[in-house]
């Protein structure tokens, strides 16, 4: 397993996911708002540290950067499936992430509106994380293909 291929494919999946989220939130009223969840989590961390929260625009940028970093590392796990199983592994990872993104924010105190507001929002959340996992799996398969 190539660490560089794993990290690169994870980044591909994370960028695909973020591009979908950022595009859809601008045009679909029920689009998931994972950026809002990220901003809430970052705000909570600043409050817990008794530090001044950054302005909303900076919070948004921090949330996107955190999403890309964490999702890149998560999706890099597609390498565990090997070149032939990376797509299936990516689908499994994406499905698990999507279901978690729907189920976990409310119990974590971040609210359920951004990812589970409507059935359409829930379906988009799961589908888009699945798409990110598939993108990561396909990238890993391509990056590790024997030439």
C-alpha cells in the first residue's frame, strides 16, 4: 500500500464531497449544511477555551479546511481494500460516514437541522458522503493500477 496514493485518494474523495456540498447549498433549499455543523463545533471549541470566536466568514473557512483535512484522512482508508477492493471499501466508508453525519450531530449537541432537517436532506447527506467514498476508491484504484 502506498501512503502517498492513500492520502491522495483520500484528498480526491474529500474534495469531491466538499465540492458537492458547497455547490448544492447554493442552489438547493434542503441541501445538507455540513459547513454549519463545522462552524458550530469550532465555535463550541473557542467558547470552551474561553477564547474569542473568529468572524463568521473565518469560521466558515476553518470549517471547510477542517472538513477537507478530516475527510481526506478518513477516505484514505480506502487503501485498506487494496487496488481491487478500493471502490467497495470507499462505498462502505462513504455510506458509514453519511449515516453517521445524519445520526450523530444531534446527540453531540450540534443540532440535526444541517444534516437531517428533511428526508431529502438526509438522503442527500448519505448520497454525497457515498459519492466522496466512491471518488476516493476510484482514485486509489487508478493511482495504484499496474502500468
